[in-house]
C-alpha cells in the first residue's frame, strides 16, 4: 500500500512537468488563435488547448472553446473580466524588500534567426541568453539590486523543464528572491511581436502563467500587476498574459513567471531593447518608482543595443545582396592576384584581360543563337507545334487563337 501511495505521489509531482513539455510546439511552428469573428488574436508557439485563456494588450479576456490541433488553429470568445479591469498599477509590492531577482532559461538553445543565424541550437547557449544578459544589466543599474543570471543549460529540449526545475529550486532556496523569471522567445511571424514604441524598435513581451500550478492565482496577480504597470509606462510593450497548461516551475515561488521576449523571426537586438524596457517595468512594480537612470548619453552612444532607433541586423536589410557582392569582389581580387602570379607583371595582367574580352569573350558571345530569343522566332516555333489529341485543352485554345490572329493580320 505504501509503494502504491508513493507511486501516486510521484506521478502527481511529475505530471505538471510532463504536461509543460507538451505545451510548446517547437521547430518554428505556431498556433493561431481567432476570436468568434475569425480575427487573429494571437500567434504563438505555445500549444493551445480548450480551456486556455488569453488576456490581450487591451485587457480583453478570451476563453478558448475550440481547437483544431492538426491545422494549429483555435478559437476563443470574450468573457467577463471585471477582476483584471479592477487591477490598478501597483508600484512597490509588500515583501519585495530583498532587492534580489533571478533569471534562467529552460529552453537553452532558443535564438533569433535574423541576427543569430539559427532559430535554436542543441549544444550551446542560444541568443536568449544575450537577451537575459541585457535584462540583468538593466536591472542592476537600479540602486543596489542584485540579479542572479543562471548560465546553466538544460539540453536536450525534451525533459528540459525537469532539469531546469532543479536549478530554479536552488536559486529560490539560496537567494531570498523577490521574483524569478524563466526567459524564452516565442515562435511566430515577425510582425506578431515587433512594435515601435516611443521611437524604439523593439519586440513585445508576453507573460505566461501556468494553470497546473495549484496556487497559480498568486502568480497570476503578479502578472496582472506587471501588465498594468507596463501599460502605464510603455503602452503596447506587454503583449498580454497567456494562461497555458502546465506548471512551468511556477509553484516554486509566488512571483515566478515565464516571459516570451519576441519570436524566432525577430532580431535579437530588438528583443534586447524590448526586455530592457520591461526591466523598468519589473523594477517599478516590485520596488516603486524608478530611480534616476544611470545610463548616460555616452553609454548609449557607445552601445548600439541601447539606442532606441537601433538599426535591424544586416540580415534584414539586404544582407544577402551584400554577401553576394562581397563574394563576387573577393573572387575578382583573387583572380587578379592569380594572374599576377602567373604572368609576373601588372602589364601582363592587363594584356591577358584585354585579350580575353577582345577575343575569347567575343567568340563566346557570338556563338550564342540570339535570333532564337526574338519573339517572331518563338511565335513561329509555337505555330509549327503539332499538338496531339492528348494535349491540354488550354494549349490547343492558345494555338487556335494564334492562328486566328495571324490570319486576321494577313487579311489586313
């Protein structure tokens, strides 16, 4: 009997973790959530189930009532949300007086394709650690706030929540933390998270609350407070609050939340700008009004990541064309250098190149049957084309039309 009860206890403890592993699609896929009028509410890499909820940026609460798992679609209807509407921005929470916050990354390989070159890795820290580093540095500029940024990795993807739970538990037990955040990046089209707020090109941040946590309402209250403060400081920065299946290790601390900072299609630079703004929101929510900002103009000029109008990475502004032109230039220089070594002088290089264009290149160009590219030649070939009984009806009609056109022109 004792063994049976122990088994039941183990299953009960591990079930939320197993469910959390199954609540994210991976491989750059996403669910699309619609309202009852088929308007898109959200696109996210989190798997959506019937019963899930989503509080959008306008504080409208939606309840999922229908899911098409094969096509990765879901529908939700708006429900009464008096509780969320009643929440007012709270700056300075009771009990948040240790001035210590922890960050970690359960999905250690998550990255940002335009700037990192991959959307995820499987052996080393992904770009999301850089985003966590920016949040850490932003928070640590506030008074004497200490941020513990866990650098552990939890590969492979399968079972990562079980492994990160150990690290999160150690952080909670050792730290007297005021809050702990698990930083991720979502999977969605680029425009799902990209915004321009106060002249800053950034990505939004979505807060995720795990409803399999038996006391998730405590974490939910903290999420609401963050959103309300965020709406007052940077309207549009907080994308919303998604209530997902799973625990996400949020039972370990009353102010433990999962943050989705941008998507794999956004640049890491934009995600870093967004998370720095969200760092202001975290500080103001936990400890009250922001202290005087210690980021001087000189620091901002020296670090493009801090500039509100930081340019997107080269991959999103003609990076491919620049790469091709660079490659062509390198090949040309390499060819000239090879000729110089072969003939022994710049005069010899000039003579060889001149001979190529006057003789060899001219012979190649002259051998091309240019007359076959003339429309008249192409039309004559088409007119002489013999179409059998099995030819498509469309081709026969085009051929008949061409004959009629030629006959009409001849009569004129």
